[in-house]
């Protein structure tokens, strides 16, 4: 296997009962797609399994993300098997070994802008990859929803800092 230059960890987000990606998931997927298109030697690791609060379908969220990226033109060979995580903590713990094995030149974490601080904290705490960058997907949710999501993040960050 040739050396992988860039590895994107695309953090999962909700989808509906039919598997349609939420606005949040679409924002993250588009961000990953744009990086992929402009950076040769990039592979994508999608996260997201099945869970009551984000995906109640028969297929893992990562499968919907991969299907979306494939439709956009991402090559199958550049999409790794998805990580069947149910939350952000698992996104990092379950992908840690894959990231270490691949040992990319650059590890890229893509998530929503409001979610970035928690993703940074968990990456540092659980993986601490030496060559990592974080790319925030601009959220296009309503300002009310953004406020709710930001408040949720503040509480989640507080729990991490206390643990």
C-alpha cells in the first residue's frame, strides 16, 4: 500500500429516518469534499454508526456520508471503511488505531464550527497526532439552532475538562 499523504477524519452528524443527511452533515461533507478535490493523496474516514439521537435507520450514518461523497465524485478507493461510533468521544477512540496504522503525513479533522473546540480537546486527549489540522465546516443552521448547539457544546466541553 502506498503512503497516504492526507487522512481526513470526517465527524458524523445526524441524518433523518430516510438516511438524508442533515444540514450539519451536509456542511461537514462539503467541507471534506472541497479539501479532497484540492489535495491529491487524500483519503477520507467517515464516522457514525446507528444511534437514537442521530440515526435511527438500518444503515450506519457513515454509509450515508460515503454515498454522498461518492455521488460528488470521491473515488471509492479514497473512502475507508467507516467507524461505527455513536458520539464524538467514540469518533476518536475508535479511529485512533486506524490513524496510527496509516500514519498519514497530515491528519485532518473536519467538523462543524460550533463543534471544533470539543474536537480539538478530544483529539489532543485521545490521539494527540503530531501532524494535525482542524478544518471547521461553516454551519448554515438557523441562528436559534446554532445557539442551542453551542450551549450543548459548552456543557460537553465542561464534562471533558472535569474528567
